[in-house]
């Protein structure tokens, strides 16, 4: 039984769709019908929202591993994580059955539901979402156990992230806002159906499972020698085949995908990962 659900946004202060959605729900109420659980809302990093930045000192959405919560640093986000853990955790014993954390990406990932686990609850959620919203992408990040993830959503007994794009940082696009609203509403409907035991007949669905991050090629001074190839740009979740170009080098040459199998690229040219020189992430296709 899902009794308490927390919708969070503003974990990154310049990802506007979720922030606007939470403000609208706080002002007008959630527009989707539910009666079997309590729904709460929260803006996570108010200081980053005011400053219109992703974070003040460091990424809030990397502060929620148990070791980090046990040994906080003197940064704004590390201290904020302790507060949030007290409010909606504590991690491992949360009063919230489900935490939904809403994000934007500058990559063209459409409406993506990120699942930090493939336990049966998440499989049910994925199948329900794909049935109601077939254009949604399901991205599974179960390369480490749920509780080892540093994500804010893992404070909940269950936790997921909504990731919608492409939208530039600090910009609000209507199409991206509407997709965010649709996916959030679908999760409200899922909780209602889950509580009513109406989920047993759901068919397996297609999903993507994270493999690895691919970095931009650098020279010996740490400077980039290439950019995302135009044939890869905006092709999130489109199969990338061995031999297809991924980088256009500034000397005019190309670098191709040298993997042995096709992969599904995502977070292609994500602005927030540029500092770490992450060019894109790969996934393989799976059935959930
Ligand atoms: Zn984010």
C-alpha cells in the first residue's frame, strides 16, 4: 500500500518544469484525482532556485548516499541534504512510500522515467507508465543497489526520477512542461491503481538499462579535441550501431562508435555533465 507520496522539484535550481509544476500544484492543488494516499510537495534547493543555478556549492542530487549523510561537509548542499533527510527520510526508514523527484535535461530525452532499481514495484510502475504513456522512455539504473544511490529520491521507501527534455537550463518550454505534467499525473494514477490491486495484468514493456558514461576525447592538456557529431546530436534512445559517427574532431576527422553491439545513447550533450566532459551515456534495451 502506498500511503504517502512526496513530489519534489528544484533539486537542481535551474530545471524549471518541475519547479513550476510544484508551484502550480501548491497554489491550485494536484489536478489529478487520487483518494487512496496523501500527496505532499516540496522544492528542495530554494537557494539554488533563487540564484537560478543548478547548485550553490555542489550537486544536491549526489548527497544522499548513507556515507555522505553520515559525514556531511560544510557546503550548502551537504547541509541541506541533512535537513531534507530529516524531513522526508530518514533514508532506509522513510515515512514516505514513494518520492518522485522531477528534473529537466538539455538532451532530447522526451519524457523519461528513471528507475534506480528493477524490483517488482518498479517493474509494475514501468509497465503502467508505458501502457498509459507509450511515448515515455523507461531508463533503469540498477547497476548498484537502490540504497547505494546518492539521489534524493532514494530517501523514500521507493524513489524515482522524472527527467524531461530537451530544455535549456533556466528556460520553461510549454511542450516540456506538458510532458512533465503528463508523466507526473501518470505516476499519481499508478499509485491509485497499485493501491487498488489493478496491476496484475500488465504486459512486459521495453526499457533501457544504463551501461556507462562516454567522455569527450581530450588532448594532453585536457582540452577537448571534438564535439558531438551532428548525426548523434538529439538522437537520444535511437540505436547507435558500431561504426556510426559519435564525435566530429576539430581537425575534420570523425570518431565512430567502436563497441561490439548497438547501444542506446542518452543524456547526449547534457549541459550539466559538460564540466565532467561526459558526452553521453549508453544503455542497452531490455524487457521489464
Ligand atoms: Zn536535474
